[in-house]
């Protein structure tokens, strides 16, 4: 089997780099001559589709990433696959919102998210009409810069924790991100949350099972998926929150740990092709 790798951390029979440049004829020829192509995490759209359209086997599978872009696209994917997620209303732009609404389409308190960004930077907790107006002003400003799309989402009380479930090939890893104050809204590590790998193993198992089924439906095989569990529910179910295709290694350990797990996932994937 001829294996081509564009991932600088995973060596194969043939290796190429496509960093800081557009894919070229040499890349296309190498892809067409390969039986399997390994792409880097965060692969650009041009290289991904060049590989996808010219080689039968490509890792990772980013069909959902590019088919359902941004946070608004992920809500559409959740709806299509029939998974559980917090009630959400999406809008492509401010004009479409104002044609039907004058206030939040989800009861306060609720969550406002722009379609782009990560680490909670473009996510806001709305408690008042003033908070709502502030976010709409931000939306107008971003549209002037060419960035469109946002959503309103039901607020789910979580006790200050969210579950991250990482899928790497056939392997599943999970851990909690926990804030010290249960009343705190953000559970991102960048906003002070800590990692807890041991608590509520039964809920972690539920999240892992949800990701396995979701992966079968969508083909997603390299991503970090975030879940919420409603602390007020007697039988909480994992609520899909977001898909992170550019997830960081911190919750899995060191960079070396991440690359080892990634290598195992890719080797397992290659074995399924033989």
C-alpha cells in the first residue's frame, strides 16, 4: 500500500508539506499515486478536497467540518443526525433576525454565539435585554468586516462543568472541564477551568457512546466534542454543544501523548484498509 503523509508529525512512505502555500500539481500527482493520504489536523479546504476527490482513503474525515461550517452549521448537523442538543435558533445575518424578532428568540437567560471562534471568545451569556442589545451591536460590527452568522441557545445549568469527548479514529477519550465556582458560565480551560478525568464515570460513558454513534453517522474521526449535562435533570442525557476540529492536547496530557495517540489512531485506520 502506498501511503502519503502531509502531516509533519506522521512519517509515511512518501511525505510532503503544504504549509504556507496552496496545493500544487506535485501534490495532486502524489495524491493520485497514493492508496491512502494522511492530512494534518486543521487541513485547509483546498488540500482536503484535492485529497478527497483523488484518493479513496483520507484521514481525517473532514466532510462534516466543511459541509457544516461554523457553530451555526454544527446546529444544522445536530438537527440532521437527530442527536440531543440545547434548543437553538440560528441566523445567517442581522437582517434575517430583524425580519422576525425584536428580542431574543430563546427565553432569558440564554446564550449568544457567533458562528466562528473558539475557547469561548465569541460566546456570551445573556441575562438582560441590555446584554442582548450589546451582542446585536457586536453582530452588526462584525458584519461590516465580512463575518456573518450567529445563534441563540437555551441556557443549560451544568454546575460549572462540561464534558469533552475526543475521538481519534476508533478510540474515545473523555474528561471534564470544571470551574471552581459552580455558578460560573464558561468552562473553557483558557478561562480558568481545570481538568477532571475521574468524576461521574457513568456520564462520561454516556458521552463516549453518543460520540461513537455520531461518528458512525457523520464519519468524524478526529475531533473534540463538547457536551452539557443538565444538573436539574433526574436522568441527564449528553447534550451536544460544539465540535472542535482544532482541539488542543492539554486534556490528553503532553504533546508527546497526543502525537502517540494520533499515531495509534492512524495505524489502526490503515489496518482497516488492508
